[in-house]
């Protein structure tokens, strides 16, 4: 009886998963293939598929199946597919039922409208035109929060949407540590200086060829992956055997390459999810923070490290005359250049988290009405000066730079920094398990890392909570900022000659 009900639930969730992946494919097509004039009809198609999926998922039938299966699920082995599926789905279902459909619809309408306003406001450096739509998005977010039972802080509710079970208090504790220990590193490096960037020239076709060689060495295969150019790179796909990553190419630097390695990390996480979880809500990465740990790992801990370049630098020189006269050591320093800058997405490993802390603090101030929205640009600029020591010349390069608030996504930013921290936490474990990792990278062999990640993390998919998942990988459910700061200090001590231990 219970098995039949479980099969019923499983079948319904499989259909909903198919609709979700259909949405992903429509989205991938929109950003990679679709001609411009397809936009308005595509918006209708995506809204329709999304609505059908949401209605199916929040139905009373799913609720009563979950009710009937609760105690049966608890009798199953905690690690079993059955127990995990019931646990995870029950929580998703309860959460989705809290928010009335008309509020959800209003939020997505408002976000769609605000996006175009934001694009124009950013282009024209005109915060005032963005203000009314930001206010509307914020009011809707507050109404959204009101749908839930706030136990401690309102920000907890939006944070939980992106990083389940994470609390504002916990993020604040972690970020306070970074303010105390990471921010001084940036100042120490600034005082040293002396690692200037050089003007470079990278051919487009050669970049394409080089990036493919890199991701193929990492584990990209033509039968299960695609790599295509787009405006704002992302990773997507329709299942564990169909992974789509995207990139862009710049004429004067290799930012596109690092972006491609980043998206490869996201793609690999999805690629190595246990295939038996396919067509269920468990067949994906567990949280945004964990996902970002994987992308940042391939981008930075692999792609900005010496062993990687010891292998790939000769090939880089073959393809690009602009680096012909360099040695691998000067190139290594060049790709690890630290400099406080205005734009988050272009910032280096040492300053990135500070951009996030600023946003985390402003988001809470907005939700708690501690800052008037008119004052937001000034608040932004003064924090940029406090944390990074730089003056913001205009709002385009300041408060208007990110897309998130135009889409109503408040609570998303912390996951980027948490991802950085988790990547170093996992890395310490990997290096302890695989002492020959550097040597294998120098040989161009990335399989040991890829397989370790598959076996210890990726195959779990979303069977557990983010905390339970982290615990299975590193032995603790707590995100620990210390390994990241340790990693940064030792790298910067090597490159810039700063002290190996804090003063
Ligand atoms: Zn990412």
C-alpha cells in the first residue's frame, strides 16, 4: 500500500522534474540560440510551463501523499532514496504552500518589469529611475517574509530560499571573521604593490580552442556537454547526461577562460549526481553555496594554481604570441593579481568576499528599514571606502552594478562568499586524501580530483540538507572561514611577500 503511494508520488515528481528541465532548456535557448524577437513569446511559454509545474507541485494530492507516507518514510533507512525523497519533498512542499499564488505572480511580474528599468538606469547612471521599482520589489519581499513565521530575523526567511537552514546570525559570525582577518590581507598587499597588469591581446579562435582543451582535460566530453558563447555566462542542462555551459571571450584578457572553468565546476557537480536520482527533486546540487564552492574550486584552486599552469602554459604560449616572452612564474603572478576594484564580478580572490559583505549588510538594512532607499547610493559608497579603500565615481559602477535586486533576489549574495569558504574547507580535505594532486595536475591529469568530488560530494545530489552534506564531505556541518583565510594568506605571502601569519 505504502509502496504504491510512494510510486505514485515518485511518478508525479518525475513529471514536475521534466517540466523544470524543460524550463531550463527554454532558458538556455533564450540566452544562447534564440533570435531577439523571440523574447515576448518565450516569456509566455516559460510562464506557462512554470505555472503548470508550480500548480502540480503545490497540489493537495501531493500533500496527502506526503502525509500518508510520512511515518513509512521514517521507517526506511535514513540514507535511502525513499526516505530522502519524502523528507526533502515534504519540506519543499510546506514552504511552497506558505506563499499565495497571486503574491508569487506579482513578484515575478514586478521582477520582469524592473529588469528593463534596471538595464536603462545602469546604462544612464540614473539611480532615481530605478528607485520606484526597487521599492516595489522590496515591499513584495517584505510581504513574502510575512507569509512565514519569523523566529529570529526577517532576513533568515530570504536567506533560507538560497541556502537552506542558514541563518543571518551564522552568516554574520562568518563575515565578522572575514572582516577581521581577510580585509587586512588586502591592505597588506596594497602596501606592497608591484604586480601590474600588462596590456595583452588574445585571439578569439585561439581562446575557443584553448578553453575546450582545458575543460576536456577537466572532464568535459562531447557526448554529454556543450560549451557555447553567451552574454552573461551560466551553467544549465536537462539532466546528468546533458550539461550546458556557456562562456564569453574578451580581446585583451583571459577572464573568459576563468569564467569557463567556473561554469565547468557547476556543470561537473550536476554531471556527477547519482543517475538513480534523475527525474526527482534530488537530482541536483544541494544549495547555491555548495554549488559555488565547486565552481570556485575549478576556477581558483585549480585554475589559478601553479601546477595547472605548469602543464598548460607551454600550450598557452604556442597559441598566443602575447605571452611568448613570459615565464610560467610571471604568468602565475599575473593571473593572481590582487587589486581592490569597483565591480564584484571582476574582483580577485582576496577582495571578492568584501564585496559580498557590503551587500549582505545593505540588504538587511533595507529589509529592516534601517536605511532609506534614497540613501542607498551613499551607503554603498561609504562602505566601499571602508572595506576596499576606493571611491565610487558613479552609481553604474556602484549600487546599480548587479542584476539581483532588480529581480527581487534579496538574500542571494551571501551564497557566493559561503561558496568560496566551503571550497577551501573541502580542498583541505582533498589535499589530505590525495597527496599527489599537484603532481597529477602538472601531468594534465585532473581525474583524481574529479573522481574524489564525484564520490564524496556530487553523487549525493540533494538527498540531505546542505549541513548534512557538508558533514559527509568534511566531517562538520559548520561552514568554517579559517581554511579560506589560511589559503589566501599563504598564497599572498608567496606572491607579494606579506607576512605568513597575521600581525
Ligand atoms: Zn557560479
